[in-house]
C-alpha cells in the first residue's frame, strides 16, 4: 500500500486538476471574493473582450462587404434569375396588361411581346450591377457587422454556451482529463521510484 496509494493519489490529483481547469472555463459565473483576489470563470470574465474580438474577426475575415458586393453584382447571378424574370415579364405583358390597359393590350401581339421582353432583359443586364452596388452601399451603411456580432456574443447566455461546448467538445474534455490522470500516474511512479532509491 505504501507504493500503490501514492500512485493512486497522484492519478486522482491529476484528474482533479484537469476537471477543475475545465470547470474554471465557465465557473463561477459571477466574481467570488477570496483572500487577496477575485475568482471568476475565464469565459464569463472575458465575455465582452471575446465578443469584441469575434466581432472584428467576422467583419474583416468572414463577412467582408467588398467580397459580398463582388458576389452579389456578379453577372452570373442575373443569368440564374433570368428565366424567372422573363416568366414574370411574360405574365405581365400577356395577362396583367389586359387588366391595366385593356385597349393597349389589343394592339400587342406575340412579336411585340417578345421584342419588349428582349428590351427589358437587355436593359436589366446593364441596370443590375448598378442597382446591386447601390443596394450593397446602403446595406453597408445600415449594418455594422462588427457591432452586430459583438452585441450578440456579449449578450449570449453563458449557460447555453457551456451546454454547447460540453456537447461539441465532450471527447476533448475526456482526453484532457485522461491526460491529467496519465501525468499523475507518471508523477506517482516517479515519486515511488525516488522513495525506493532513498530508502533502499
């Protein structure tokens, strides 16, 4: 027992240290005054700082308005929408125009309708990038991505964040605790070995 107990104690200590380290990510939620210092979970204590850093990272690297503008104004997007736009123009010229201008619709045949559709689509090709650029410019003024993300993260529930992390990083936490046990085992074996050398 004089050899087994120290090894078991070291294993338990290693696991306990790892478990406490994981718990200190989120607990205690609010600052707890201890002699000489205050104790608070790493994430609750730094939630605002984390939120600000995430806000900057998302706005600069993940959701850049220049990249969004480039994708939105891509002529390929208009090509994808063309069939639907053409269908709407066709319905308007063949059906809705009759209700709005009954007399005018009497003089518009298939040839005129096709010519009007072609003219509308040609005009839309030149107008589409201008409209999209204008829309994205206004959107960039109206939406501050950095501020939006920062506010969302800063106000996010710590309890929900802990639940989410525990689900997604469950195996990682187990490996971390197992590492603590292994380090404790090695430390205990080293302690026993040193004692055997001293007392032999």
